[in-house]
C-alpha cells in the first residue's frame, strides 16, 4: 500500500490539523468513538480517539483526533481540553457516543452543560448479547419500537412493555436497557429533523469500518506513527463524502436556546425568542 510506504508526505497534513476553531463552531451534536490498532513492536493496541462535530450550518467536520491509552477518561479529557483551548469555548448542545465510561466522565468535567445521547446502534448490539440468537430478531423489533416512537411518552411506554415481556427470564438484558433509558431518549428534546443523526454515531462507525478493514489487510505491519497517519488520512478522506445534517435550518434555533419537546419547538420558547 503506497499510503503506508510514504508516510512523510502526510505529516504536514497531520500537523496543520491542530488549527484554531471558531468559537461556538461545533454547537450541534458531536459524535465520539475510538478504534484500537495493534502497531508493530508495540506491547498493546493504542486507541485512536475521534470526534466528529456539526457546525451551525449543518456541515460535519473533524475537530478532534488523538492517540489515546485505551478509551480512558484521561485520554478523552486531553482531547476535549485541546478542543477547548483551540476555541471551542461554548459547550456543545449534545454529544453522541457508545458506552465508553471514560468519554462521558471526561465530558462531564470539561463540558458539564452538554447533554448525553447514547448510541442506539451500540446499545442494541450489547443488549442482544443477553438473549438467545433465536430471540434476537424479535428483541430487535421491540427495541426499534422504542427508539423510533413518535414521542418520549410512547417510547417510555414501549420500555415498560419490554420490561414486562422479558424481565422474568432475561433481567440482565432488561437492565442493560433501563439503566441508560434517559440518555437513550435525549434526542426527543431536539428537532425531529435531527433524530436520525442523533440516535446513532453512524459517521464514525462507517469510517472505523474502513479503518479496521485496512489494518486487517496490513496484518499488524504498521509502526505507531504510520498507524496514526493512516487513520487520520482515512478519516479525512471519508469526511469529503459527508453530507450536511438534515434540518440544518433548525440548528440556529437550537443554538439560540429554543426548547423542543418530542421534536417540536415549544410555543413559549418561540414567543420568548421573538420578544
């Protein structure tokens, strides 16, 4: 692979990535995740931490990328503090991520005002591990009823139905859902046009799929520096194909503090903004 044979040509791109950010530039909903790579001669796999954000115009960008020690709170803290020092002074409205406790702990410390949205893709995958394979299609359909309910009340009712159906024999699976119910349903407090983007951290997952494929092909023949350059280049290349968020016209309202319930702007909030 030519990319791996000539990493020096990529280094200026990686160095220039540490640029300043416009204040309040990523006021939408950043996605965060990490991918593990086992580099040559390294005792353990390093974790590439990635944050994808949305600008007020709905454009997705890559504001944060860093090599971390696992997905630890300290590694995520360093990345989030770096974003803050580069100009991200106002906290993002919502962050989307999986169950990595390190990220959420660091987020609480650096941006305590940011809401949490757990990724449904990761949650469903983890939850299904508690059920026999023969039951998984039916369980997945029940979880879809929750995640795609029209209102928060309907979603909570579907959660109760899920508990009644499965708690007797699969209490661990039910607990896996209920312990994160609030964070799984945060998207209801944002415009309905944004829900598809907020339910899952899909932009990062699609990028990581490519990264994992490439690293499998190299069979671990990467140095630490080359692995970092490869991940950075793949993410940047993928970013050229990212489309704008649905309902980009709603983002200024979110930034201005308009309150939403079940995806709809509240009349009182609209009247206050007009006044």
